[in-house]
C-alpha cells in the first residue's frame, strides 16, 4: 500500500509488514528525533523503535511521565480523562489499577468462558443467517467485541444500541471533528450516569465489583473513566484483532492448515503470534521526560515527549535482516502488543481468552472459511488512524 509522506513511518505498512524505512530506522537509528503530532498531546520530539530503547522508556515511570505535558501537575491532570489508567502516573495509577486488576486475573476471567462462548455462537448464527458473502467485521467481529465489553462492564441491554452508535461515530475517521467531539461528550455523559446508577445499585459487572469493594475510594468520574476506556478499547482492539487475525490466517494457508490439524495444542501460541504479527496499536501514549535522560547515545531533555513504536518492537528483530515472519509455533514469543511496564494492559488475559474461544469456534463452525474478494480489494482503515484495522472483510464458507 502506498502512503503519502506526511503519514508517520510507524503508521505505514505494506499490508501487515512494517515498511522498509521503519526496518532501516530500527536497526540504524533506534532513537531518532521526530516531529509528530499525537492527538491531544501535541508535538512529539523523539521516536523510539529499537528494542532496548522502547523498553528503557516504557519501563521507567520515575523518569518518564504518562500524563500530557503542561506547565503544572494540576494542569496536566486536567488534560486527561479521570480514571484513564493509560494516562495516569503513580500514585493515582497504582490506586486505580489495584481496584480493577482482580477482575482480570486468569482465575476470574475463566468464569466468563460460558458468556464468551454464548456471544461467539450468537454472532456466528447471525453471520450464517445473513448468507454468503458476509462482512465478517459487521456481522461477527464488531458485535462480538461490543457485546462482551458491555456484559463485562454491566451495561443494561436497553442502552447498548445507543452505546454502539457512540463508538461507531467516535472511531469513524470519515466523521467531522464536530461530530466526534459531540459524540465524545455524549459518551462521557452516559458513562457518568451509569457510574452513578451502579453506585446506588451495584450490578454484577466491573462497575458493580469496584463499587462494592472500594466504594468511597473512587469517584464517580474515575469510575466513569475506567468504564469509558474499558468499553472503547475492548470494542476497538478486540474487533480489530479478530478481523485482522482472521485475514492473516487466510493469507497464510499453511499456518491455517497447521492450526486446524492441532487446534488445542497450538491455539495459545497462535493467539500470541497473531497479537505480535498484527500489532493493532501503532504506538502507546507518548511519555514525557521528567529530567534529562540519556538513552541509546541520545540525550532526551526534560519536557521532551517520546513515542514508542510497538510495531517496530514486535516486527523488526533485534538481530537478523528480515522482519519476523508469521509462525504459530513460535515459542517463546515476548511481544509487546499489550504494552510494557506498569501500563501493560490489565485486560490481556481476557483478550487472549476471547480470541482463543472465537478462533477455535470459527475453525469448527466454518471449515471452508475464505475471502469473498481478491486480497487486494480488502479495505484497511486509513493509515493515519489511531490503530490498525479493517473497514470490512467479505468472507464465504
């Protein structure tokens, strides 16, 4: 895919592969001065692509802050959504993460297997009833991810159509800025209202659990922020991974055949390999240096922002010439698809479980699953999008 030069190199891909410029940069200039605009954060001064450099930045919360830069700490806090763990520093991050972590342990998430299996089966029924060809994104990936996220949060069923509309507009790059701002405000207002309702009458979802366990230790706004981030990320990232991962498997028939032959043996490795190979999140939220820091022979000045490329880390090996190929037998697989350090995704066990259940069910239900259009007609989301994804995925079976 050809991309205009103004799109940052770490957002560009040749289908799934990093572009040669990113591969070269990772090997020759693993920490390079850049001039990148990153959403509300403003201008980023440095781009880290090397393994050691990315680890050094993301693994050092004492010298690098996750908050947007500002003239004061209070002003910086005012720039972020309350409860957004990805943009919090200790001690707020430590306090809030401790509240939600118990809900995402492997033991807790295993209790959700029947729910996930039911949602996956319902979505497969819908896709089959639509008939061939069907858009895998519209009839499986999006509704599956959305339903599971809403069930886990404790969102009332009557509210889900409205919530789905908010998420669709917020993540649709063709919408105007005014539309996205308006729907963002409506989405936030809904989450605050839901948090207040759950405080009065806690349900069985994430909101209810946090309220019962921690009550006055968390504000309504922080609870709403946790919910808003959880639902939006769960919907967008899981749906993107399901669509892109399915396409990767169809692009690699030898690997798909191997997974069909040994599903229970290889599914966990396959999930990790798909997470690494696809790398939905181009870069994590940028970090701001709190003091002068020397990394990789470069001095990052206090106040400079650094973007860390997860795509480069996951797809360009520390040694060797070529980007990692796709291999579902890879073991070990120390990828960074869920980030690194204290911001490593708290929901990682749940995401892996969703993918494990969904891919096994799809392989069993649709053994003849295949693309309904030539590969070059698959529509990817614009390269400048916040994350890698598909607009649609027409399939037959």
